[in-house]
C-alpha cells in the first residue's frame, strides 16, 4: 500500500509540475505561453480559459474527495493532452515537439492507474463503500 501511495504521488507530482506551471503562465497571458497558441492557430483568448480549466482539473486530482469530479478531471486532462498532441501532428511539428505531451500523458496514465488501485484497496473512500454496502 505504501509503495502504491509513493507511486501515485510521484506520477501526480510530475503531472502537476508539467501542467501547473504552464497553466499559470497561460492564465496571466505570458508571451511565452501565448506563442504556442498562435503557432497552432488558436485564438489567444483561449489561453486563460485553458489555464484555469487545467488548474481546476489538477486540484480535483490532488484533492480527490469527490470521485466523480476526479474522474471528469482525468478525462478532461486526457482530452487536453491528446488535443495538443493532435494539433502538433497536424501542423507538421516534429517528434521533438511531441515529447512533452506524450511524456505528460504517461504521467497522467500513471496517476490515473495508481489512483484507481489506491482507491480500490483498503476502502480509500469510506463514504462510497458505505453507500455501496447500503444498496
């Protein structure tokens, strides 16, 4: 159980380090964070929205009190990363540009898998276990 918890926090910590930093810069419309949006052909006003959405998703993952919201956060971040990967491929960027989203996707999958293994063992969410037992 302790090994699983450590793995969860390694994957989740690396995921947060990779996404939260860029999200904060997008939120404040930093030129370095806005440039990828213009290169990919997206409007710049989308950057603060994406930054806020990503930060909220990361918060839902770090504080998994509400499992359904946590699931939606994992799904939203997956769509975000896959969308970024697809945009880079379609606009003709090389494999080097794909490294960051693919590694981030790896951290996301690792966090998701360990989250589920952790939540299924030892009744990680006792309120859910109590609701299921009542049914």
